[in-house]
């Protein structure tokens, strides 16, 4: 029995968007810049988009492989509903091939190799509310590759006043970008390095499409977004590269896009690299601030670089310990001392107020889920 026949027998197939038929029954997927041309019975690079009988299907639809409640600071987002919980979900597969992936158990698996659970798009917000969350994050693996499910969950989330978040590598075509990012409220985009050499060798993709995505976010949407740069010793932690990255952000996106420098730990195919020394993050943060970025953070270490300070007067506004908010002194999104409005999304939704209208049916239906 072929691999795809086994999948057919075990999964409900959902027809994909962002594809067109080609000669010989091939399907051209234009969801991401890989532009896979997929033969019948085959899957794309990301594993979860398959051609069956000349049609493209999304195997990730309605089948999350990871469900968890996280602090929003873990995404990381520091200027988006600080101190709240986010219902976080991922599927199998990925459109990048990062050697340092920290979720490789799902991102490098096919859908039939992970333990997924059936959850309808309409029920995701109900689960989020049951678990005291103010938002839903598409995360852990690359959510672009299950964009159909993302869009349907976003529509359901709006009904309940819940916000939605993409945690993405930014590797997406403009066609799909317009459709997906018209629906979400916030994003954290990984800018994994600032050299084509790193992107080509270590992620098996290219830098330029990711930079384009960041500019589309800035110029074409109202999505709140922050950027993460995971610093890997000897591969992307060169001071000159960090300076160029910060200068590009300042010039193309402006000074107020938060930038997170985060620490790497050895994983997947990069187990021979050392952990990132805290000094590397301190140096990168100092450099990005010197370049002119207003909100620069250090992550995956205990550091004063996790706090938010006012870009106007320097007043400490949000004090954090790792992913926990210890103190939030913002008043209506502004500095209490100099009254400068701090860029971000600070007010909660009314979602929790609708919990009482849900009834107990979802709780009973998904009571077995292990979150
Ligand atoms: S989303 Fe998947 S199938 Fe589509 S082009 Fe990208 S890697 Fe290929």
C-alpha cells in the first residue's frame, strides 16, 4: 500500500488553497517560495501538503499535533497583551530545513508520524476560553503550511473576541500572505540571520523572501509584529552582521518594532555548537539600541534585557523574569511618567465574558485532551 493510501485511510483530507493544476496531474503549490511541483501520490517539501489524484490537500487541517497553554511572552511577544495566556497549537511538518530546529520532533515529521488530535476550527476558541486564554497562537511548527486551518480558526476566534498570533519563519508568498495576515492580529517573525549564506546552508531557504514579508507586514497590514533573532555561536553572531540586521530594521521598519535576541541551545543537527553566552546577547542588544531601535530584548536567559523601558524617558514600564511579568506600570498603554504612548496592543478582549454562554458541551467533547 502506498504512503498516501495509508494517509487516506487514516486522515480526513481537506482540499488546500494556493495551488494550481499542471500537466501530468502535478499540483503547483504557491503557498511558500519553494513553489513545489508535486506529482500524484507525493507530498511537498513540508510533508503535509499532498497531491491526490491531481488535487492538493492539506493534511494538517483540523489535526493539531501539539496543544499547550503558554505565557504570551514565550512566543515571544512583549508588546502584545503582556502577562496573558495564549492557547498555542502546531501540526507536523515545516517548509524550512533548519539544522537547529528546537521542535524537530514535529517539524521534521509527517502528519502520520505524530500523535495528532481532531479539533475543529470552530472549537479552538472554545478550548482557548476554557483554559483562560486571551489569544490563540499558531506556533511550534510553521503555521504558513497549514494556512487554511489558521484562517478558519481566526474567523471563529473573532466571534469570541479572541486575538490570534502567527509565530512564523516568514517564508510565504505574497498571495498567501495577503490571505492569512488579513486575519491575524499579531505575529512574531524569525529573522534567523542576516546573510544569504546562513539561510542557504543552515535553513535550506533564502533570506530575501523573509525580508519582503517583514516589509509587507509594515506597509500593507495593521498586524502587530515583533522580530526574533536566535543567536548561534560562530554561525550568525558576528557583530557586523548584528549591526547590519539592526540597521535594516531601523531603515525599513522603523525604530519601534521590538527585536528579541534569544539564546540557542544545542539541538537536532547542531548539537556540536555551544549555548549562546549571555554576553553575546548583551552585546547585540547594546548594539541594536545604539543603532536606534527603541525596544530590544534578550530571551532564553535571565536578564534585565527582558524588561520594557520607556523610549522617551527611560522609566521602567514592565518588569519580567524569564517569561513572567512581575510588574506592569503602563497606564492605558502609556508611560506613567512622561505619558509617551508605547507602541503595542495593551488592552484585553471581551472574550472571557462570553465563556458563560458556551455551555458544557465543548468541555465534555475535549475533556480528554492533555494540555
Ligand atoms: S507550502 Fe509546502 S508544498 Fe507548498 S510550496 Fe511550501 S514547502 Fe512546498
